[in-house]
């Protein structure tokens, strides 16, 4: 679904590559959590997945299509993004207008637009808020509307760029429940950049970036195993310790068989 082949990226103002020779494959329907310290390259990686940025070196494929100047618009329709601050995403005066915005730009016929909006609001559980003004909603509700706006465009992939970061604990929980539900209903690939370890636990796979390179890739379970083996090396970024502690709290320990997230319900 998404493939990076030897991808490096350097901002024009940066002295060296902020992403270094990244090779990765994300399969259709996978939920991948992207973790790493601030500045490790997570957002840059996400922006390369939908053509906001183009690789300095190497190639990005989405659904088998090589990302370049000609394919960038096609790829942007396939890869939706939900950002950190819901306020910045609103353009409509009502929830419906807001969800419709992306579709209007795609010149979708009105009837189909209406059914897509209804369907998307239903999946995120916001049907009753159709005519509300978005700014009156809670943080969690705003992010659910942002997800509906992306869903209405029927993407193959949704990238959540710290989408839960600005929310209070209850909003975060609400959004995570919505994300789980959306994934049950639609075969969409999720890439979530997160510091919320509760979110990472739900991913099928975790990718940890360290200084622009992939430091770890595997299940949350194998990250735990790596931590055990790394204790002797001292190579142990603090968040890995936090993640594995969180896994333990959720009942996933080194000794157990890998758990699928459904087993945690
Ligand atoms: P993360 O999302 O993990 O915090 P980023 O991808 O935002 O990391 O940043 C990776 C590196 O690229 C950092 O060193 C950051 O300072 C640098 N960077 C990010 N955006 C820009 C930019 N627009 N111009 C120059 N350097 C940037």
C-alpha cells in the first residue's frame, strides 16, 4: 500500500538529511503507530506519504503509484490527514458544510455528496450534530468531524498527525474509540503519529524513528522484547521504556504470545 525505497529528505534550510535512507512497507489495512522523540522525523515521514513533501532521494509508492509531480493530486485523494489542532481544520459554518468542503473541491455530484456526508457522520457517531456550528463542539467531537471530512473523500489511508495530542483524557479516549470503530467498518490503512501510548498499543505495528532513521519496526509485543534485550546495551530511549510500561499495564508482557488489539477489548 505504502512503500518507501531508500528515501532521504533534506529541507532546503537544513544542513543534513532529516530522513536517512528509509525503507518501509505498510500493507493495506494495517494500523501503524509512528513513535519517536520530537525532531526524529515523524511529521516529515508522514508528509512524504501524501506528497506534501517530495523525497530528496529515493522513491515513495502509494498503491503502486510512484509519487511525483504528476501523481501528487491523485495520491492526495488516497491519503487523508487529520492534524493536531482541530480548530485549524474547520472551514464550514455548520458540521455538514465542513464535511462537504473536500468533496466540493472534488466536484462530486450533489446526491452522492449527501450520501457520503451522511455515511461519514454516522461512522464517527456525529449524525445528531449535522447542523451545529463546529466551534461549539468539544475537542473530541471536533476531531471526529475532521475524521468524517477525510472519510467522505474515501481515502485508502488516513494519517493521524498527533490527532489526539490537544485533547483532554476523555476526548482522547473518545477519539481512540472512534478510530477503532472506523477501522472495524472500513478497510483503511491507519498511520498514527502519537505520543499517546494507549494509542500505540492498538496498532498492529510500531515504527520508532530515531534521528531520521528507523530504529525499530515490529509489533508492540516485539518492541517489548527488544527493550529487554537492549537493557544491557544502554540504547533505550525513554519513550520506549514508557511504551513498554504501558503495554505491561494493558496486560501485555514479555512472556505472553503477541496479542491482536481485538483481544484487548
Ligand atoms: P517530528 O515530527 O518527529 O517531531 P519533524 O519531521 O517535524 O520531526 O522534524 C525532523 C527534523 O527536521 C527536525 O530536526 C526539524 O527541526 C527539521 N524540520 C522540520 N520541519 C522543517 C522545516 N520546515 N524546515 C527545516 N527543518 C525542518
